[in-house]
C-alpha cells in the first residue's frame, strides 16, 4: 500500500490523546519536543522498559482514533516512539481493525455489522437501504460516512450498528430505526437522535 502523507508530525490533538493515556514523555528519545543535554548524554529504559509498555499499543491507537477520527502517519510515528514499537508492527495493528482508519475520513462513522447474526436479521436490506438513501459505503453524506464492518459484538440487537464520533464516546444503537421500508427521508441525523432500541420517528 502506498501511503502519501506530506507531514509526519503529530497534531496537538493526537499528541494530547497519546499523552493522556501514557503521561507526558520523559525525554526527547520518547517524544518530548526537544532533546535536552541530558538526553544527549544517556538514554533511559532499554529493552525491559520497552517490553513493559507494548501492551499500550492498542489503547494508544484507540486514543488517537477516538479523539481525531483517524490515525495519521505522524500520530503513528509518535505512538511508536513513545512505546518503542516498530512502525511496521503498529501499522499492521492499525490496519487490521475495521474501527481504525489510516486515511482522513469524516468525524462521524456509522459501522454497519455484516456478520452472521446481523445478516440473518436483515443487515443486507439495511445496507441496501443506506446505499439507496446515502450512496455506497464509504461515500461521505451529511458529514458522516457509513461502512460495512465485521461483528460489533451487538448480536442480541441485530441488525446492529455503531456510530463513532471523533471526540465523543461511542454510541451503541440498534438499526431498528433505519430499517428498510420505514418512512422516507430518514437520515443519519435522525439515527443519532434516537436512543437504543429505536422507536417511531
């Protein structure tokens, strides 16, 4: 995959998301803005300290993705420096999970489950309806993009969706409120206004 980023510097929001999780960097080697004279004389940590923090990779990726809506090359680089993780490994994790994005996308993303339980309860019809109303998956509409996703862990509410808004806690909703055949004109905005379990518009 050919990534073409022009700036590999993390934004202030990306840096703040990672620092809120891991604490501020202790040295220039760990991502501080500048390296001090002390940093140039010796480095702290080592392999044992790096191993102790590797379990923070997934939470750090979540922190950035949840705050900003996607993971830039600069944010990925900052996470790698903070955790002493190889960039290829971090990129592999970031691209493996459907909830993460490594390319810019709208701040709101509606993930529509396509797994077995949701498929059996009508997710194909829901996806067809969303395609008709909003365009194909991945097409921004109303400041939101919808996409097909693997299991969301909401099988008991099938067909299910998860609306993620950057900077806001995830919003778990049932797709009952946007089932095909409902009143015309329903939108993602209306989806956001209804609580869990749907209900009549």
